């Protein structure tokens, strides 16, 4: 189980690690299971971008979701 504070602490390191990865369009936090278990959420444009996302950062699991291209309405 990962607390929200642990996930928040790991998020800046993940953002820095992914800043040069093409296809990443968002990094955030998401609940996994119940309200006391958290993961880092990475949104990517395509499946090919998933390969450059680490499975965990500072002991916090990373969940990847393919969301497609993000555009303004």
C-alpha cells in the first residue's frame, strides 16, 4: 500500500524522468483499490510511448493509460 503523501513525494521525480519522452501528456495521482492505496498515473498518446515509462518511481507503482491526443475544445 502506498499513501497519498508517498505518491505526492514521488511525482516530481517521475515528471522529471518523463519530460523528454515523446507521447506523455500527463502525470498525476490515482487511487488503486481503496482510498488508502495510491499510484502514479501517466497518460500517454499511444501504446508506443508506454515503453519509456518506468514501472515504479521511488517505490510507488506507475499506472499507464493510453488517452490519445489531447486537444483544446
